[in-house]
């Protein structure tokens, strides 16, 4: 059911090379997701606020999501614009917007 992999990016971790240059890396968590379309009502409501949701990814386990704001899926980076915990369910749905200026866009 949750067969596609995605990577959630957490807090930045600064490291320094031998010349003292700072390099940022991020805590990464691989999760398994099920993609679904953005409902028309979600799309139009968000568009009124200047947000353009691209996709919704459902995670099977709420514990996999810890407030991360960036997700990599299918070679594209997305900003998490909404997390929706389903009543009585273990999963969570993340509404995502493709990052502007990333991945050749």
C-alpha cells in the first residue's frame, strides 16, 4: 500500500571542512508514502492565500512525521504546507507545494 519512498528533511547540521568552510547537511528520514491528488476544494482555498499545492502524500504512521518542512519525492523538493491527522487512523496526510526555483523550475 505505501510503496513509494520519500525523504523528510529535518534540522540542519553544520560541519566544517579543513579550511573552516561551513557545510550544511540535514537530518534525513526515509518514509513510505501513498500519493494522491489534491482535492479541488483544497487547491482553490490554498490558491486564495497564494499557495499552490502540488500533491498530497499519505504516510502510514504518524510517528514518521516530526514537523519537518521539506520533503524529497520522485526527484523533486516540496515544502510541507499542511499536515492532516486523520481521526481514528494511524496515518497522516501531508499537503505539499513544489519548491520554487528548485529542480529546474
